[in-house]
C-alpha cells in the first residue's frame, strides 16, 4: 500500500510539474490524541482499512478488525493521563501557475 501511494504521489508530482511553474510536495506529521487505544483503531478504520475490510467477507473482516485493534492497543500504550498519542503523516502536493 505504501509503494502504491508513493507511485501515485510521484505520478501526480510529475504530471502537475509539467503543467505548472511551481510544484511542491509537503509532508507534515501530526499527532492525534485519542482517549482510548481503540480510538486509534477506529481512526484508521475509516481511511486505511476501509478498502481492505470492504473487500473481505463479513466474517474475515470481523476477524481482521479484532486482531488489528488488539495489535494497535499493544503498539500504542496508554499514557498516565489515559490518553494515547497517534503520530500520522499527511502528504500534500501543491501546484501553482
């Protein structure tokens, strides 16, 4: 999935740069504060996991979701105040004439 994303990014960068005088690629890392570790799983379920879960049968999607939610809870520990920090990267492509 990451390779496909990078290929698309390069395609759009070269496509727009040939038609625009100024083209920039901007990468920003943000931090989402979630109340519970399951919130991070819900946060990514609506974007990254949507195509994958949609392509699976309901039973397989449910199994994958439960395994994923458990792995996310383990990977992102809860802080003493009860919150969990989730760093994520956003990519922007800006073209100007």
